[in-house]
C-alpha cells in the first residue's frame, strides 16, 4: 500500500509538471496573439492610407518614405509596402482565425485595385491624389534622386521591376482563393491578362509595359522595353503563371509558361553567361547608367539554378545542356585572390563581354544635375549603393547540377506542377497550394517571442532606428564641382533625394519591422501548435 501511495504521488507530480509545461506555451501564445492584434490595429487604423502602406514613417506621421519620400496621399506597392503587408495579414488570419486580419488584408487589396492600371499592372507606388499629384512628384522628388534613375521619369505605365506587378497579382490571387470571393476575380483576371499580353513572342518580358521609349539618359537608349532578368522579372512572371495554373486550372497559361522557360535557353550568351538586360537583337544591354552592357555572374548563377528547376518541371534535357558552359564561365571569371577582400567576394558584379575582364562602376560630381557614372577596370572607390563585387556559392551550383542531371526525366518530373496528373492531396488545389511568398521568419523560440512582445511601445508600435530616409526636396542641384566626395556615398549633396540610412537615434515606424515581428509570432503559434485554423474559428463563430 505504501509503495502504491508513493507511485500515485509521483504520477500526480508528473501530471502537474506536464500541465505546467503545457500552460507555459499556451500563455505565451495568448500574449503573442494579443500583441499581434494590438500592433495590427495601430497599423491599420492609425498608419495606413486607404488600406495601403509605405516603408517608414516618422512617429508623428509628418514624413514618410517608400523607396523615396512619399506624399501623405501615396502608398507603396513595392515591398515591404502594401502587398507584403497584405500577405502577412492573410498569414495572421490563417494562424489565428481572427477575421479582423482578413478585413485588413481586404483593405490592402482594395488599395491595390484602386491603383491598378487600366491595362492591369502596377507602378511602384499609388497616389490617391491621382495623376496630377503623381506627375508633380516625379518632376521634383523623383527627378532628383541621383541613383534612382527609374524614378527620374514619369512613364504612366506599370513595372515588373522589384516583383511589383507579379507580387500584387499574387496577393489578389491569395485574396480570391481564401474565400473564393468573386469580387477579387475581375482585378485578378485583369492582372493575368496584363502579364500574358506583355510577354514578348520569344518568351521574355520587358521591365515596364505598355512599352515606352521616351527616356534617354545621357544618350543611352530607353532600357525599360528591353528583355529584363534584373530582379527576377522573367522568373517571377513564370512563377505567378505556374501558381495560377495550379489553382485556377486554365490551360491557356501553359504555352506562355513554356515560352518563358525557353527564353532562358534562347538568351544564353555564347560564353555560357547571361546579361541583365537584352535589346531586341538579343544582345546584352545596359540599363541605368551604373549598369553597363556586360555579362553578370549573379544573373548567370541564378539562371543556371532556374534551368535545373525547369528540367524538373518538364523532363526536357535541353534545359541542362549548357549549364556546364555557365559553370565554366563562372570559374573563369572568379576574382583574383588579391581582389576578393580576404575572401569576402568571389566575382565582380559586371564582366566585359569580349574580354571577360571585371568592369567596375564609379561616379563623380555632387548631384543628379551635375554628376555622372562611369566604368573602368579599377576596383577602388566603388559605389556604396550598388556593390561592385559579389559572393557566389559555385560549389552549390555544381552539386545541384550533378544531382539533378543524374535524374531520369520521369524521376525529375515526379512532383512537377506542369505534369498531367490527378490531384492526390486532401481538399482541392485552391486551399492546398501554398502561395506564401514572404522570406523565412526568425527562429520561433520563446525568448525571441518575449522580446518582440516587450518591444511594443505604449502606442502599440514597433519602432526602429537607422531607417532609410532622404533629404527633403530643395530644388535642382546647383553645385557643379566634379568632386569624388560622394563617390562611395549613398547620397550626394543636400539636393539629392535618394535614400540614405539615418545615423541618428531618431525612431521610425517601420512596415518591414512589423512584418518581421508578425512573422516571428505567427511562426511561434505554428511551432507550438497554438494556431487556430480558419475552419476552427468559423465553427466557433457559428
């Protein structure tokens, strides 16, 4: 009997101890959900403009910035602005089941629908004051951003740069699929049609559409109509069409997908490399005046990795055939050891086409009016805003090529999203396919969660220091001296409206910080099994 009592006491202790351990993550999860909702209410109800967002705000909201300073009537489509906020709000809805997040995501979607071009795409930003206000912004703030030449001219069309149009379209696809709400379908269809219409017959896409040819910078041709790999323009459009094919099931999307993948093969240079842009004669071309007509190791590395994926999509070995040429070129163009800065870098950013020599870009002068970029073979005094050297994991590419090329077509395409096959998972593809495109969040450990929760201020804001800000617009540059004072600086003189990092202790509201912290709290709820599914939330509600 005594032995039985001892065992009973031990079992009770263990049960109590286990209950205490289980209560700890449950309590922290409740605190995480509360912090998420408090911070979101502040962002939605105090910070947003018609449901949209820029990147940074002064705490009193008197100034705000996207990639450049914005008017109070403007929101940024480009991440981490309105679209990325919409994505994380949908993530929060799925993690908590709280309809407030879905409604907030709907407001972001409404802002995007308002700012969608008549053709179906998006510009970097949306100005709710309309065309008159936006044109004035371009002629003042935009025109004087020395290093941001893409903002120095008002095109009046949409851009694929920085995943702007494809990510906005992807978010509308998510909004439509979340509840199969038909109100999002017209804008989504319009975006899909825009991407299909803007694709060139050879399969690539321009940077901007409808095509414009009216901005010649320093005598260079307008590059916005060129075939564009920069910022994954072509891949992101293919990726979006694949997602639509999986979730909407439209057969018409297959041919553009294959045509897009084939362009990677068509455009590969004889050396095995790729340029960042190509003119209509399929010659590597320059873009902004600090992007010379060269071949790029980073583009070559990225495109080779994508060709491996295309083989796994199709089973067609043509996508593998010239990857060895790309690898050989990347080996050939490695930096000499003395130029790697103690092993920090492996390759130059730009490589001359005819000689395979590294090309380095510099600038002189003090502002956009009285300054210019030039390039040579000298790796001193490089630009701060556009790195002249890069680090590539060439061994990773070699290993992936060895692994994937060893697969038979049947093995390679086992999980292909393009292969004809019945749908085997539970439910339907509309709820099965994961459209989450945000970057991976931080480790969801309890200590990090507590730190994030504690960092909310009294107004439920996550404030940051050292934001990217800019000089206020003061008019066009007057200093005409050809100085190297700003050669390796992010910004020129006081008339340069380009962004730079604030070195002071001034605090800012940051959408990027909000997104990072929300992702961490969401990942904690998932990791500890504390998330409420949308289905559970609906059951509880009804």
